[in-house]
């Protein structure tokens, strides 16, 4: 099993005059966000961990050392692009790959590991984690067909008024069959409000092509909270303290 951790962002909304850091090196409860994420994915070996770096990549690489793989994303063109840059390292790999983000420190080890096991047991091409959290109104929605099967992930900015009422949210964490993932990625387009290559399009493309897409619901909607602003950081720290992580 391998893991890809996109961690290339600048984090402009987190910066103060004294802190010109890559987003993932900002701290929650005294630890860099990426360090917390890597602690939660430590059921996957460091030599199977691929960190996607970009803004001030040297700072990230210096902090975490040589035990991980680092892949550079030279232009931030979206989440699908962040995963695509890893393709040369995955050409001969046909196993499971977890994708989780370096600025989302609240996903718990046991839930991600359980999702990976569920993915392998069901033989899915993709498994995505979902949750309900009424506070997270700007999160992507899970759209299902009339039979209740996964149909699509729709980003909040692209949702219709009807879709905005959907309670099941996409977490951002996915597990893929590696070969299926990298076969589908070149088909991802930019027909969305941001004009970016969204990784969220991959499960929809897989489902349309008859590949099996599973969902796995986490029991705590706070898992989904990421860090984009100082306010987000404070909320994440509150959740970490509540959970005994700090």
C-alpha cells in the first residue's frame, strides 16, 4: 500500500508578517499540520509515502528528512494535477494508494486504515470517505442515483440549489486502485467554477465507465475540517484537544 499526500500549497490566508511558511508547516497544538497527517498514515511505510511539494519545498523536505519520497508540483493546477505529477513513480505499481491532504490533520488513523481495508475487501477501483457535518456548508456533496449508488462528487461552488441540501459530504480522502487511478487521470477536465483539475472528478469518471466505486462514512464529521484560515486552525486545535491529541 502507498500514500500520496499533496502538500504544495502556500497558505496565504495563514501567513502573518513573521511567518512565511508552506501551509503544511503551520502548527496546530505545537506540531506542523503535515507531521500530524503523517502520524495518522503511519500504517503505511515511509518508503511508500509520496509527499507532493511546491511552495518553499526545501523547508518541507528539510523538516521531514530523507525517509519519504518528494514529488514537485511546479504549478498548482488543482488536486488532480497534484496526484498526476506522481505518475512516473507509479508506472510499475499495481496496488492500493491512499490520497489524503497535508492540511487536513483531523482524519484519524483507525478510520483511514479501516477504509483502506474496506476498499481492498470489496475490490473497488475507488473508495471515498464521506461524513455529515451541518457546519461545513462549503464542502462538496455526494450525489447518488435513484438506486442509492454513488454518482458524483459536486464541489460546493458548482452545486445547484437542490444539491446544496444534500447532507452527505465528501471528505477529501480517497483510496484507489493505482492502475485505474492513473489510467483515468488524463481524462479529467477543467469544467468547473475554479477552472482547475479536480481529483473529485475521478470517481465519477470511474463510475460512468463501469468501475466499482465505494463509499465509507466516518462517524465524526469533524474529521473533514481542513485548515485554510487562522480561524480554521483554532477550530482544529479545539477538536484535537477534545480528542486528547494535544
